[in-house]
């Protein structure tokens, strides 16, 4: 079982990207999913979270109003829509699937690079 993050790329400031976290071998509907970013030389920061039903959503202050997290449990995916991108959003973005039962394995995607530059 694993999750795969995809959709990164190079975009100009003010542009948009859509990241996808796709699960294989596990029912993502049983998991809360988080997106993190990690800039070079920096710690990994939490960007957004969505609970397994999609009803509880939280964002880091620095992305509120610009990023939207959503999920399609039928497609076993979670999406992070990123608008109004800024150069400081440049980072590797990771998705993490976390089960609510303690001791259940969590899954990390391999990361996808987002570069915001003119």
C-alpha cells in the first residue's frame, strides 16, 4: 500500500497548480490526509488537513484563502488546489495519510516539487 503525490511543477507568481495525493492498496476514505511543504534547509510545515469524511478542514495561516483541500473518496484521492502562488510557496510538497486508530501505519507520498518563479 502506498500514496503518491503528483502535480508539482514550475509556475509564475500568481499562478495555480493542482496537487493530487492518490492511494493504492488502501482505502483513503479511512484516513485523514495532510499536505506538508518543506523548503530547502527548512523543517516540514503543515499546510492543510482534511478528515476522512471531508467535513473537518484546516489550513495554515499562510495559505488561507489561496489553497483548497478536497477529497474524492470514490477516486481514492485528495487534491490540493493552490491559487495565487507566491515565490515563498516554493517547496517539496508531501501528502500524508493518517489512520485514526493508534498504531495503524501511516503513509507518506514521495513528494512533488513546486517552484514559483518568474
